[in-house]
C-alpha cells in the first residue's frame, strides 16, 4: 500500500488496503480459480479476516500481501472441502507455497498483478454481457464500489443492480469465459467497451456520484494506470491514446480541485500552478501520437476529441487565456461524432463562454429540462449561464434545484454556496 494510505488505526487501515488492493486481489484470484464469483468471495473472506485480526494483531507491514496470502489459503481450503478438481488443489497449493513467500514485497510483482487487473476488465467486457451489466460488474469488481453506490450512479434500485451483477457473474460462468487477454479480432471487438469502463471508473473517481467526498482519487489514479497499460497494449490506436491523454490531462487538476478547507473548486477558479505538470506532459505526448496516427488515416472518435478539448485548458496558463471558441468548435464536432445529453450540456458551457450566456442557454434549451433525468448537471449549468447573464435570482433557483438533486455532499455544499452568492446579489425591491 502506498505510504500516504498508511494509518495507525486498524479499521482505517483495512478500508485503505481494501480500496487499494481489491481489484488486484479479485483479478489474481479469478486467474487462479477461473471463477469470478468465487474470486470475489475469497477476497471478501480476506477482508473479514483483516477486520477481525488487525485490531488485535496489528496492521501488517504489507497489507496487500497479507490479504493475498489469506485469500489464497481460503481458496485452497474451499477446494479441499468441496473435493472438486483435485488438480486445482495441487495448482493452488503450488501457487500458495511459491507466491506466499514472495508476497513480502508486493512491488516486485507489480507487472504481473497489473496484468491481472487488465485481464479482469477484458473479462467484464465479455460480449455475452449487456452494456449495463458490463458497467455495473466493472464498477463492482474493479472500481470497488458497493451495490448501493452503483445503484445511485445508475439511478436504479439496489435490488435491481444486485440482480444485474449476479446475473452477469452467472453469465460469465455459463459462457466459460477465460481470464486471459484476448488477441486479434476479439481484442479489437472488446476495445471500445474496455475504454468505456475505464472512463467510467475515472469519472467516478474524478466526481463521485455519492458520498461525502468530491473526488475518489484512488479510482481516478487506477483508471489512469489502466489507460496507460491499454495504450501500451494497443499503441497504434488513436482512440486508446486519446483516452490516455484525456484522463491524464483531467487528472492533472486533482490537487487544485479542493481548497485548503477541503471545499470544491471549479475549473476557472483553480490555482493552475497546482496542476500536475508530469501528467500534463504525458497527456499531451499521448495526444500528439494520436494526432500523428490520425494524420496517417487512422479514425478518431470521442476520446480523441475530448482529449483535444482538455488540452486547450492544459495549455492555458490562466483561465482567461482559454480558447473557448476553439473548445466550442471541438464540442460541435464531438456532438456530431458522439451525440448525447452530457455532450450537449458541456457544449452549452463552451458556447456560453465563447459567444455569451444567451448562446449557451440556447443550446441547453434544445436539450430540454429532462434531458438528463434527475441529474443535477442541467440545472447547475443553467444556473452558471444565468449567473453570467446577470440573472441572479433565476440562477439561485437553478443552483438550489441542482443541490436538491445531487447525492454528493461536497457538490451539494458547492451548489448551495453558489445559490447563496447569487441571492446576495439580487437587487432589493424598492
């Protein structure tokens, strides 16, 4: 576990270790057992063991290695008790004996373990699963989200999401899906879905759908790492490079997205000296490589275009230097290439900044009031545009509505502050 996640409190240490290691645990165990459900059960058993033992025995020096060792031992016990596939017992026994001794230094196994996580993502993107099942299962196994958190993100009931996840695991078992990286045409077929779920993991980390925290940096970091691995796996795919560029350019802003008190800070108010320059350089380098491939005739799509938009922000040393007309033009292209309500909302922001708030409100009007259902995004953007138009009373109403809709406490506090600021600017009646 990274040094910054170490804590003297045993329960906090268990939670930190689980959030950092759960995807690696499930990936490695699924490779060993060839059973996703069993792999998750074994990982959960190790979590319970940590909750029971660490408060009395103390936090181990390498929490991730401890969890892996316990999970493997439970796996061996499970197979022995069930008396099935004696060959698997021997394989697990050899893996347990050989790998437990090497687990003292988890970093020494990082390449192998990272491959297991990427294999797990390709498995959850198996063609036998629906898009909704792929997304839910990936958030559960790779993102480490609870069923409740996933249900909030999908605006669905917890029972429905739980059933969806259970069916997905059963489908993978019935399809005898292998935890191996596909090759050739099969890899190409799954690539779009893999990129989509990596993007989903990043988005949940960058702006959490629920909870007390504005962000979940552990998820965002994991998504960036996976995007880099995917780009290394498919170095001649401009969309994969575009995804890497997009996530790293957006991820570069993490440190500036909270102020000293922990309150959320919007893009235009951020201290850009706090942006991570290494991530910006990596992102721009990946985008340049994608541009070269595109110039050679390779097709590009939403991730390349979104990365091109993010690059406009990254290259602007000050918020007022941002080329909003260029961003608006890129959003116009994106709206044609990958139409959708979220794109339209962001296009409204860009047009509002480039051509005035009325232009942005016109784009938003075409989407309609219920374009994103009960999401807080539409009223928060409408409030922003109304604020720029000087219509502070109407802006306050929209921010209040957005605050009512959000399930994230940090976002709610931000929206309420903006509502209050606009109310304070409403002229008093004579």
